[in-house]
C-alpha cells in the first residue's frame, strides 16, 4: 500500500508547540538560516550524531538524543524527457523546510565539551548554518 499520495495539500505552518525552545534536553543544535533537509540528509545527520556520541561516551551512561525535525513535504519530479503538461510527477523524496530558529537535535546527559564536539561534526556535513545552544 502506497502511503505517499500526490496531492496539493495546504500545510499548517504554525505548529501548536514552537520548535525554537529546548523542551527535553539541556543542549541543542539550532538552525540560523533558511534551508531544506531531505530524508537522506536527515538520516546522514542522525547517523553522525549517534556515531560521535558513541565515540565520546565509553561508559554505561549514554547521551539521550531527540530529533525535532518532522518531514512534512513530498517532493515530486518528472523525468527529464517528459514534455510539459504531462502531470505532476512521482514522489522521489520527502523534505522539511527549516526556518531560522528551528531546533534540529536536542541532547541530554552530556557536558558542554561533548555537545560542542557533536556540533562540530554535524556542522561540517550540513548545508545550513547552525548554532549550539544550551538551557
């Protein structure tokens, strides 16, 4: 069953809870520029965060990580040889449009230096301008 339906849905841009406040963790990575994160880019960032947190912590305590980005747009694309007027195209990925001030990740049970190390690893691989914040 295909869950991704091609539609022209009006999305609600105003969430009930603002995404610019730390809710669960004590440290967070915040975007300070406009941009777009696709499904594969977000998966890459998640894997970088997990790998770098495992490298830092070698004891039984582990860092708690929360992802605050929700993929809410379906991106469609026609093939290159299709002419105009042949429909909308098939869905090729999902994405989320990030605004300045949106928090991407939150961390708990880590020191400031450990959060800074994770932030440096993530900022090298992300096409957004990022900032480390603390509660």
